[in-house]
């Protein structure tokens, strides 16, 4: 079997000249509260559940060059507008773990804590992996990639694995990447969190590449979990660029993963956009999957009514929906995820 893990222990090094949102910039640009709420799936046992957020946040550079058809684009698309709004949205949902794709401002959430903190402790710590050949670079922007943040006071990082996908026969490196972090909570329980952004675009060749990349990540996570000295709750988040009928999500299901959100169906869209020359596209390609001793207690509902419109908007500053769920460690694996 070819080696598919490229493990790097270096700390995240953000690109230069990245603005760090402040309380003033956040409050002045914060979008209004969304009216869609949470769907409760089961009653939890622990007093405070773990909240996980998955979001493809639309890379700086791909926003203003992506030919998005939106009202008042100058007030919606530029990063100077979207960046603080993304931070405000994230803090509004208050996740303990955040997975992002198309992240070329990887220290976006690495500012000082907002609740006072002490000794300069940051609210979030994170790790980042960049694409080998990002489409942002020819446009004059920094490479995008995948990032995982975790709440500093809740978790101790154990290991970081940066994965470069490879051609299954030649071993040639592909552009797409994945990131896996192993965390321990305050009770020394393992949480293995993975995020990825699989190959985009339609066609049989690209679908085959996505299937291979998805299988490589699945094998890599299995290997990582198997080497731990205790059970692990595994959470896999990402933009798979794979609709339900293509099968990537089903393969994870066969491996024992449960989707936090229903797979397929009229309301199960995760990206909705209108582009010049392309038209309107609305489909489900983003997923949050769980396996092991983890129960899904509730999940953030998608927008409905007037809030259900093509993206990005002032309220949702990306062309993808955020997925957010409340989880807890559970000795039983059966739950209502995906129903």
C-alpha cells in the first residue's frame, strides 16, 4: 500500500498582512441575527454539549473574481466586508471546533479571546494546510486550504496530520488536501477531527478523482484512530464537491459513519449560487460525518422563507451554508443523525 499520510509537526504559519478582526470592526459589520434555529434530535446527558461548525467560507480572491450574481456586490463580495462578518457569524454560533475550507486567512479566528481571558490566552488555536497549486495564486492572492480551530481552554492537541492526496497508481501528488487533528478533552477522551476539500467540477474523471481522494482520507483516519491508546469520537467535515447521487457520502456510511444532516431531499442543499455564464446551481455537497462514541443532540437548520436565497448575502457571507451541530461523548453509537 502506498503511503498517503504526509505528517507535518510545524506550527501554522499564516500568510503576511492578514487583518485581525477587532471587537469594533466586528460590531460595525456584524450581520443581523438569523431567524432559522436549531433542530433538537435527542436529550443530552452532559451539562454542556460540544458544538462543531463546518463551513466553506469562500476564499479571498475567488469572491470578487467568481462572477457571482448578487445584489449590490461591492457590499457583499469583497473580503474586507466578508471577513468580519464570517468572524461575527462564527462567534454567534459559538462553536468549540471549527472546520473551514477555502481558507486563505488561516489566522482569521486566532485573535485574543473576546470574553476577557487571561494571560493573553487565545480563544481558538488552529492548524492549517494549503493547496499545492491554489487557484487564488494566479489572481494575486495567497493560497487557500483547510483549517481546523479548537477552543483553547477545552482541548489539548495530540497530533496533526496534513494529507496530500495522490494518484492511486502513479503516486503523483494532486492539488487537493486534507487535515486531521487529534485532540484530547478535559477528561482525556480523544476527538479525531478531519476536514477536506475534494476535487471540484463535473465529469466522470473528476468524480473518479473525488472517489479516490475520499477513500484515501477514510483510510488515513482509520489508521490514525487505530494507533490511539483509547476509543475516539471521530468527526469528518468538508466540502466533498460530491452530491448524494455520486456516492462519496454513502461510502463513508458503509464504513460506519453517520451523517449529521439528511443526505438527499429537497431541503438538503448546502450551496446555492448564481454565476455569470453558468447560471443557478443549488445542491448538497458539504457534509458533517461522525463515528464512534459520539451522539448528535441538535443541528442548525438551513434558512427558509425569505432567508433561503442564492449566496453569498450580507447575512451569510459565503456561497456555502454553514453546518453546525451539538455533539456529546456517548458510549452508544446509535443516534438520530441524518434522519
